[in-house]
């Protein structure tokens, strides 16, 4: 719930700043006011905000506390979990490889990752790169998440790639939307194989 509140605050701040920037340059004092309003509105203990304009950081600041127990303040260097924002990085990475001609959205996953499995042969043979990132695999919500959440599991990417054959589908392939995390990890592995570097390095680069 805390994470949801943090993201809600972040979205509200972005929207308010976007609205304000249409009319005039926003000052740091105005940003402080917007952030404090959002934190109060959503009862959030702490957040960090950076504003980038024309490639330059014009505001970077922490607000509130990391914990209501320790009262340790948030600063501009405080790290927050970004959760599924990483999905945007994955799809952007795939799009870069598409633009470079290294892959196509409709390429079969098995053409790039031969050991990739799915719950039946038809789905496995026809599963394309677009299917990895559109939540329409036929698997139920969050299937297999315990392989990677919470931190501390020791499953490898090879374990993950071979796991899908053991999962049970909940709907027909490409007929229903069900949020998925594991297939994005597969997409990250595809990026690694086609770029020649780890997904993390590719994303940073």
C-alpha cells in the first residue's frame, strides 16, 4: 500500500508540474508546495522528486522521512523501489533493438531463446516478442511470481525459461489481459542475448 501511495504521489506531482509548466516556469518553492500538498493528500511519509528540463536537473530534493519509526529524513539520494516502471525500460529496450533491425516485434521468442517453454506446444511455437510484454499469454494474474518475489529466491534465468511448461493457463492465448511479471524477465533476457550485454548494462547505456 505504501508503494501505491508513493506512485500516486509521483503521478500527481508530474501532472501538476506538467500543467504548471504550460503557463510559466515553475519555481522550486512552487514544487515544494505541490509535493507537500500531494504528500498530505495521500498520507505519505516521504518521497523524492527530481525535475529535468531541457536535459538539465532544475530541482532535486527529498521530502519527509524514510520511516515514521526512525524519522530519518529523505534526501535527494534516497533510493525508492521503482517496481513495474522497469517494464517501461524493457519495452523501450526492445523498441531500440527493433529500430536497429536486430529483432522484430512479431519474431517468435523461440527463434531467439530456443529453450523458452510454454504450457502447450501451439502457444510455445507461436509466442512472439510482442506477447512477452502485452499480458495476453493466457496465464493467470501473477503466475510464477513466487519464483522472484520476495527477494532471496535462488531461481536462475534457466529455471525461469523452463518453468512456463508447468503452469496452467486460465484463458485462451491472446484472448484475455492478465498482468504478468515473469515474461518481462524473459524479455530482458532476450535483450541481453541480442545486444551482447546484460539487460542492466544495456538499460544504463
